[in-house]
């Protein structure tokens, strides 16, 4: 897994890299594929696992409560989340 100090400045990038790593892809793979959103998918189980990783991390890095972290995650997922395909 990724080993880097996660800060407010690199939180979104870290989460994108982590999410892509879960499906065997890298940020470079996404940058090289114009249709990455359609070509990269994850299962519901992977999505639940990612969410359970992301929310506590957002809460810790942003020093906010769980509700705010869940809202931030929802916005992140809308913008960068992979499609779910089972």
C-alpha cells in the first residue's frame, strides 16, 4: 500500500491513488486512458472497503466530525469515485 504523509494538500490525490491501487491501476494508467471512468470499475465490496478507509482518514486529516467526513467523502466519490460493477 501507499506510504506517504497525508495532509490536507495531498488528501484527494492520496485517495485517488489508493482507490486505483485497489483495482490494480495507477494514476499514470488513468492519465493515459481518456476513458478511464468507463474502463476502470470496482466491486461493491471494494467500494465499501475504500469507504471504510477514506472516511476515518478524512476525519483525521481535516480534524472534523464523522458527519462532515462522510459529506466530504460523498463529494469526493461524485468527482473521482470509480463506477461499481458487479
